[in-house]
C-alpha cells in the first residue's frame, strides 16, 4: 500500500506522513524543500520516496502523476495563506496561491481519481480548512481557495456514490493548527490551535471510517455549525474582527 502526501515537509502533512507510515504504508512525500522532506523520511518506518517539486507549476503535477501512478491514498495538503486587504495584497502571491491551493489540487485529484476508478479502489483526502465555511475578509483569496476544495470534494463524493464506486473521498477542515502556516501567511491566532499530530490522527481515523467532511476539535465543530445558520452580513462582521486580531 502506498500513500502520496503533498506538503509533507512540515505541519499537518508531516504528521500525516508519519501516521501513514505507522500504519504500514510506503510513502511518496512531496514538497519544495528536499532537506526537510528527507528529515521527515528519516523518521518514517516504511519505504519512503521524497520528491522536491513546486506543485504550483502544473507541469510538475503532471510529472508527479506520470512517474508515480500506483498510489492507494492521495493526500492533497500543499498550500499556503496570505493576509491583507484584497486591494493591497500582491497579485503574484495570490495567483501563486491559487495555482497551489486550487489548480494543483484539482489536477492531482482528477488524475489520481481516474486511476482509482479504473481499479475501483483508493482514497483521496483533500485538506481544506474551517475557512471554507466563512467569507474571509482580510484573507479573501485563501478562504476562497479552501471553499473551492470543500465544494470540489463534496461534489466528487456524490458522483462516486451514484456510480457505486469503491473509491472514497474526504475533505479535512481544521481550524487553527500549531504549524508554520502562521508564519507564511503573516498572521498569529489569538485562539490556541490544535496540535498537528492530533489533527493528523483524527483525520486518518475518520477517513478510514468513510467520513466525508472531517472537522477536528469540539470548538471548531461548533463554529462550523454557527457558520451555517448565521446571516452572511453578521458573519462578515464577526469574521473581519477575528481576522483583524491575527494581524502582526
């Protein structure tokens, strides 16, 4: 059994890789930083292949698939965030975020899904965020990318159910997590985040129970429920105030 994990050099991706290794999966770990990937690989108990690639380049996504088609579990975890007012943030940074958070995930999901449908087996775990349920002023592009991930995954789930496929898809929607995401996004959370190891263990447990939407943490579950029932303009005000407190 083989699990391919993108964004595997740190945070949730790193801990997902370690947990899959504990379960006996051979690994294909992908991220830009080869040194950090090798550090993760050194902690894994099973055969591990590391691939240093920038997945925001779609050609690299195609290359990854062509050279590593035999995968039983795909985890699309690579991504980053960006803080600031939409009219002030750097457009090139935003487009790079869309390329990684959306286009790379879209391409890899489609390619590996087709392969898994042929075999009538396999799992895909797409990492979104509780941001998928919120409007996201001050991090509008990031929140929009995570909403895309959520909707894409849930739509695919229904398509697979209709054709009675044994391929399973899940979407992970964590809230604040203690990773280096905060540094890359330029934010700091006022609320205590969950540990990435807990999130990884919870995600894998629920994924293997065929859970579609995986929301770790009691408070995160409550916030998701609140997002579903609150008026949009109220959500915008609340979310803006929460986001403003993240500014460094």
